[in-house]
């Protein structure tokens, strides 16, 4: 069968690549055309547009790039029509994907959505579009199934979280070799995960790096995003106790003692590596004020706390994300007793996420659904 897949971010590229591998196991003749990244391209098929050219963060930036977004939507529709796939698979990226889904459904294409838009947090009204335009929704967070089915009477399939698969498949690394390769010392490592987009990296690294002189017995290592070049990070590496690695975040987390993490998927990845963390968020004043008024019904910004429905990791948001608070919270998560509490909570978190097999479950459901339509 022919599959058209749309993933607009680095995380979508990761989960899309694993889904493609699982589909190939089920459908050896599968053909792929996709919007994604290097990981999806390494599997099979044709890359149409790279997510590096698609990611716009915040309300202001989206407004500034409306013309580009509109052109991409028009191009995508033409490309799908020319390819004429058996089905379209949308991976997260809702602002773009829900618009394409509406068009695709009108044109008679089969539509599958993997990794639900976070309508439980904001824009709950999108349920009308999802119910109308999405044939099958595959959710990855345990509370999403109840949200869709009990609150909105829309059946979905909980497949578990694909990060568990992604982490389980990685090969163990030699810590000594990793440190040598990246010119790291023998000091314990505090990982810095400042995000993937330039504007958030600038905001987050400035405050994260403001605490390094208070922890001379540790080394701080910036996890470079695959979407950014080293030249962009050079301006921040002015202290000999600050190091940089690129595109090896999982390897870095596997040898880290603690982490400072910008809110997003990285908070969950850090928890699944059992690394105590402090979650940070500091957006533009305008974007934050708009977002605060749109987001409803949620008490937390980190996936870890949302899934556990309690505060497992500390969240420092906007003005709270400052040197003093960050210093104090980092000292706390380096404490032996506090670290034990983290590890217990993280194991409970992993159980809630449903274990291994998200990619395979989703691939099987998509393949079986398509065969029923043949």
C-alpha cells in the first residue's frame, strides 16, 4: 500500500520512523511519501519537506510566517493528490495536519491520526473537526482515552507511548568512550535540554547557565538539537565547565546525574531515563499571556506531572524561572533522599504509559483498517 505521512517536528520524525519500520514488517510492499526528517528518510520512501523548514513557535512567529504556512498547505494538498495514497497518516502537528485532514476527508482519502493534538489542554473545540475528518485516532497518553470517549463520545485507541519503544531500542553506550569522544571530564554530568528552536534556546540557556558557578563539582553539558548547527550554540559556551554534544540526547541522558529541561516531550524522555529533573519554561510575554488564557483544565505544563496527576517534578514557569529558584531546585534534586523519591515515581510513570509496542500496535491497526476497506 501507499502511505502519505505528515510529521512537522523532530519528535514526529522519531515516532514516524518507528511507525514506518513497523508498517514494513506488516506490509512488505509499503511505499512511503512523507513530510518529516532524517530518521524517516533513513527508513524508506521519499522526503517531501523537512521539519526544519516547518517549525514555527509561538503565536507571534506563526503570524509572521502565515504566507509560508499557506503556501505549504497548498503544496501539500497538490502533492497528496498527485501521489494518490491508500491512506494518510498524521503525526501530531495539529495546526497544519487538521487543515489537511479536512481537505483529505472531503476528497475521500482514508485518514489516520497518530499522537493526538492536545485538545485536553486547549482548543477543545477541535473535537468537531477530529470527529468529522479523522477515521481513526491513536492516543499515547492514558488519560486521553477517557477524555475522548467519556467526555466527547469519540472512540480512540490507546496504543501506549512510542518513547518507550524508542528508548528500549537504543544500544547501551560505553560511558568512558562517550566522555572521551566529547571531551568531557570525569565530573558528574548535569544535562541541559533547552529546546529545539532558536528563540526558546536563547531564553532557556541564559537562565540555565546562570547557575553553573554554584556547582563547580559538576560539569554542564548542552544537548544540541538536530535542527540547529554548532555555530549557533558557540555564543553560550564561554565557561570551561560547559560542554556541548549534538544529536545524542539519549546517550547524554543515560550518563547524566540530573537535568534542567525545557517543557515539552523532553521532560518525559528525561523521566524515562530515570534522571531527576527541573522543568523550565520561559516564553515571550505576549505568547505566554495568550497561552495562559487559552489553556484550560490543566494544572501542570510537564508531561510527567500531567500523566501522574501530581507534582513529581518541579516546574519553574516565566518569572519563577530565575537563577535563585533554579539554583535551589537543582541542589534539591542532587540530594540522595530526593533522588530516591524521583526513581520510585518514574517507575510508576512507566507503568502508566502502557509498556512496549506503541509503533507495532498502531501499524497493525492502520494496516488492518485499510485491508477492511479494500
